[in-house]
C-alpha cells in the first residue's frame, strides 16, 4: 500500500528531506545535477505544502510534489527557472497573486520502484489540483517536461503562450524542453477532462479515503490523507 499525505513544509522538515533526497536521485538518473528544485530554502517557507507518497510505515518515499504559494518572501520555482528567458513571468505571477492567489505545482517525481503505476503521471497531479482549492488558490502554474504536458492538460492546465516561445523553454538544461502551463480555474476545473474532474472533486469531498487503482502494472492500493495539519 502507498500512502499519499499532505503537510506544510515547515511542520515536517524530516519528511521534506526524504522527499528532496528521492527527487535528487531521480534527477541524477537523467543527468540533471543543477536545478532550482534542489535547494532547501522552501523547507522554511510557511507557504509551501508538500505532497508525499510513502510506504505504509513511512520509511520509504516513492514520490512527491509540492505547492508553493506565491508570496513576497519566497520566489516560486517557476519564476527562478524562466526569468532569464522571460522576465515577464514576475509581472504575471504578481498579478495573479493579487487576484485571488496563485501558486505552483512543482518538484513532482516518482521512483523507479513504482514506475508504471501512474503515481507521478496521474495521482500526484490529481492531488495537487485537489488541494489547491483547500489552499484558497484561484490559479496554479506548473512547468512540464514533454512527457507530462498531456497529463497536466487532462487535469485542467493550459499552455501559457504569453511566456517564452509560445510557452516553451529550454530547461533545466539546453537540450531539454519544458512547457509553462497554468490552471486558471482551480475551483470549477472547467477545462479538465470530465473523468479527471470527477476524480479530483471526489478527493475534495473525501480527502481521507482508501482506493484500489488499476494500472498497466497491476493493482495499487492507495490511502489518501489530504487533510492538511497545521501545528
């Protein structure tokens, strides 16, 4: 069984460290050693929330993601990643932050141990969009690798063509392409695939649930706990 839970970064530094170590290991597999996601500044940001997928006993971490709420103290990952290519990102983020709140779903990864079960490609994305409503955000950014653009669009994101080259950037290195996307309708998800929309709404209505999910590699039992504790 895999448990997916959510916590505020500053409330569980130990789990933040486990999440980061797993993420860095995955990045190194792809030859990525210098990336803005790998800093630990966000550990101490009260506006950063971590989604972690772990074993039932909490020893192993199989994947995760985080939502960073745009604020005046910490610059979200997307701004740092693309500002050298398109400085207009700051104006866009600031405008949306003032217009009901915005943030970024970033640092999404899963280990090879669970590759093929859809953990990173499906379930963590759904959870990120689900909890964005709990965090009172009206919009949500993400920076996608080519393989994840389709999945992001299924949960309601659209390419932000005002940035870069019609939304495209070379990141995190010159031979890798990334796409800036934005979900402008966090609450209603009017652009989401109907099935994905239903799944996300179910997670919002039932933030604590256990389900059996089918995948290309067989069944996977997932225990969701999306009630965010505040210490």
